[in-house]
């Protein structure tokens, strides 16, 4: 996972601060290698076969797949790359046939309607957002790029480029992962990251960094959960390596719970307390035994829970995976971990009704309206200008208007700067490189740079601009650096105007929808924990359900916090619509942390202290008042009295 964003001067306004930030981390050499082997070789084959237009389409598919080729496990890479690839292929086909059979006005209306639909679907999540982006960009390319091949051939070529990168993602091992089963190197890194994050949280307990470390633990758990719960042919783990990793992840859940409770207590811990999770992280990465773990003193409920969790983790690591026979008569902690490892890592799967509510809800409607208006306006203006590369204008508008890619002004500034830089660089190369050999080499180099350039939107834009301009020339069109700059600046102006237009209904719908989901999840988690205060929740099923509810609460909170941070970095005219929501999220985080501390204390003593009950009552009252001040909908039924 990438490290936190680089610091920039805090005296700058938020919208400019965000534009200057960049992610940092080690160079993903495996992704760089895939970038070299993706678009470039496909283009070479097409040039040798005399089918340059189809090679351009395949290279575009590989380029978009490279943008979606992020760190993680192989199984999660398949939907993350493949679903947007399928949407892009559909967009190529729809755009091609619409462009051939419709006039300017009907084509504009058709693509606008497609933008409304794709924008609403994008509110579902990152994969859906990537699919919506590729659908719209590919539809514009299909409608406007003059190629002799029919739409179905273009679509298949685009899909072949996506499929080729997926093959590379599945087949090439990560450097340094050959010592173990390289099929699960992403899963192994994710689980090890959880134990590292637990150790960092324990080391930061009692200090100012504890809150940030708890958020980092949430991110690590989300990453590992997604890596292990990705698509598979069978519901249950089908190999010893996968069963072992799932058991190791499940063993980390009680450790994370105890660490969160200790951080909530606000007292510094001895340095040796974090040694156990660190040794477990090393054991996950190397596949070797974890050896003896230093046991913490059992002086308070949190430390006793941590000691029990370390003992269970050591037993899990020693036996190499879950042991149903042993766990069935054991401690509820072991029973809960066994159920989690075997029956699933999520509380409940996504349902069609839930997805439909997201698409048609306030967030989906606002998202779809903005994307549809900007996309349609881009198509209309481009059609009026009668430019040969008119499809660049709506395609650029799509990247600019996507709210999940960052604040509006930040995206516009970075897109403009990146396009100018990329166009100037390409113009210099185009003047000296031989054709088509030099252009093909430039495509391969650009493909290798994409995984590194994704750390900053301007850098990614510059690299993609060079790659796309090279593909255009390989396809037989003239050099178009200067027109690319002009159309990008025009798209920036369109998006800035449309993005700040008054909209029907309440603005900030995506933030409010995510905060509501986080509130519901926190309420469900709190209700479940408090229902165990009477001693009824002492079984393995109770532990597994509690951990799943806790994961859902923290995950939805992280998603809400990310949406709030993006909205806060908008210009004041937009940021004011979500004023006060950061306070609601902060109170929800404290409530979930307190609930976790209550759960650990109930496991140890069976009752809550006055400190716990008073803290919960105070936080619930604050939450209700803050939601009203922020203009949010009413809280879940019974929240004030929970």
C-alpha cells in the first residue's frame, strides 16, 4: 500500500494543498515490468501484421488496465482490471455504432444519457467507478476516432489488451516472492501488513500518534480483507496456503481489537508489548515459525485480551492453519477465529437491492448528474467545433469530473499541467524519433512509467498524454500535441463551470450517504456489543459476528472520512455544503473505539465500568446534535438511547 501523502505547507488553501500532494513508497517493479510488456508488444505485433488500428485499440485497453493495476492480490486484480475492461469494450462498441448512425444532436443526447447512467453507477465503489470511467471514455473514442474496422473488432481488440495485462498479472511473480507460493504473494503481504500495523498501534498507545496508527490499522485490515475475500471458483479456501493465510488473518482480528482498546485507554505500553505482532508479521512473510512470543503483563483487561490473542495466534501459526477439532471445544476466541476463517471474511455479501439503493440514492443521483452534464457538454461543444479529434474533449471531461479522483480544482490544475508537460515532451520526441519504431518504443516506456506516475494525477496525466499521442500517430493520424493542449484547457473550463452550477436537491450527497452508512454500521456494532453485557454473547458465533460488525463499522467510517476530506479540499463554494461532517465522522470514530474497548472489557469482567457507560452516553448525545447541525438526516432509531 502507498504511504501517506507527502507534506506540503499548511498555510496554503486546502484546494491548492491537495493539488501539490503526492503519494510515496517503493517503486513497484513488478508493475513496471508488466507495463513494459503490455501495450508495447501488442503494438509491435499489430504493426508487423499491418493492422495498426486494431493494435492501437489493444494498446488503449492495456493502458487503461495498467492504470487500474494497483498493489494487491491476484484475485482482486481480476475484477479491478477486468470489470472496467469489459465496460470499456462495451463503450467502444456503443460509441462506434452510435457515431456511425446518429447525427450530432442525437449522438450528444445518447452519450449524455450514458454519462448519467455511468456516473450514478460510479457511486457504488472503486471498481464501479473505474468501469464508468472506461465506459464513457471508450464510448467517446469509439464515436470519434476515425478507424476503418467495425465496432465489434475494435471492442474485441480493446478487450484483448485488457486480457493480456490480466494474464501478465496472474502469471508473473512478484520479485522476492518465489520462496513461498507466489500465487498468494499479495495476500501474504496484506496479512503481514496487518500485524505490522497492530505493532505500530501498540507502540503509539498513549501518544499523539495513536489516532493515526489506528486509522492505518483500519486501512491494513481493509486491504488484507479485500485481498483474501476476492473472487474465487470455490466458496471455501481450496489450498493449504490459502487456508493458512485466512487463519492468520482471522487470528489478527482479536489482536487488533485488543490493541484498539489499549490505545483507547490512553496509557503508554512497554516496548516489548509490540514485539509479538512484529514477529508474527515476519513469520507471515517468510513462512517460518514465529517462535516464542513475549507475553505482556496481564494487569488490565486490554493486556489480558492481548495476551490471549497472542497465545491463540501462536497456536494458529504453529499448526499452520485452522483446526476445527481443536477449536470446537476451545475458547470463544478460537471458535470465533475458526468461523471467520472458514465461513467468510465479510458479514454479508453485496445484494442487488443495496446496490440499486446506492445508484438511485442521493450520492448516485448527484454523481450521475454531474458526470452526465459535463460529459454531454463536452460532446456538444466538441461537435460544434468539428475538430478531427473531438473525442478528446468529452474523454478529458470524464477524468476531470469524477469526484472519487480528488477535489475538482485539484483535478483541473493537475490535468492542465500534466497535459501541457506531456504534450511538450511528446512534441520533442516526435520531431526526432523514427516512425513507427520510435513511437512504439515510446509507448512501451510510457506503459512502464504509468505504475509510478499514478502517485500524482499530474504525473499520470503527462505519461498518459505521451502514450496516447504516440498511439494516435501510429494509427496514421497527424501529430496533435497542440490541439491536445487546447482541448484539455477547454474541458477544464467546462468542468469548472458545470461543477459549480447550482444543483437540485442538497449538495454533498455522496458524503451524506457515506456518513449515514457509517452511522448505521456503528449503531449495529454498538447494539451487538451492549447486548452481550447480560452474558448472552459468549460463543464463537458471537465473536465472529462482532468482529465482522467491527470491520464494517471501521471500513464505512474510512470511506466516509475519505469522501469528507475530498469535499473539504474543494473551493469554499462547494466545501461549505459538507461543513460539519468532519466533526460527525470524528465522533463516530470515537464511538466505535469506545465500543471496542467495551467489548474487550465485557469479555474480561462481564460488566461495564461507569467510565465506559458515561463515555458512550456522551458520544451518542454529541452525535445526534452534530448530525442536526450538519444538516444530516435523522439518526437511526434508538441511537440516542442505545
